[in-house]
């Protein structure tokens, strides 16, 4: 096992990598995508722009109840429409963008509490 420090978009992460042989890779189960889990201690969940683009539509407003997976807004990036979905169940505490706004990667789109 080797430990590394990786910085992604200005945020540092410590990771541990395990060396394995080629045979064990062939028999390993497929990895699943990371799951964004809700904060169990009542903290707010900040939804950020995954990439730069333009907000085509805002589907929620302050005070709206949302379920995990509900579409919050549509972000156009590289001529593709991307649905920005709620990562957790909760109530929208603030919507920080409006239709037509231009956003950069990491910009706070809304906060769910």
C-alpha cells in the first residue's frame, strides 16, 4: 500500500493505493460510481457547477422540497444540456443563479438543507 496526496480543483485528498497483480484485476467486480451521501449531522449540502457553462433553466426556488435525483436546473456546456440533480432530500435554502447566468466550475448553484 502506498499513500499519495492528490489535488483536484484546489482541494487536496489523501489516497491509498494497493498494488495488485494482473490476474486479480480480471476477476475483480466492476467498480461503481462514487455516491454523494447526505450529511447525517444536519449540515447543508452545497450544489456546485461541475463544469463551466450557461444556466438554461432553474426548476426550483427557495423553500422548495426536493428529493434526491430531482432536477434542480439545466446547465448548458459545450452545446449539451446537463441536468443538475439534487444530491440529497431536503429543502432548497438558496438558489444562487438565475436563468441565463454564466457559471464557472465550482460555482455555487444552490444550497439544500
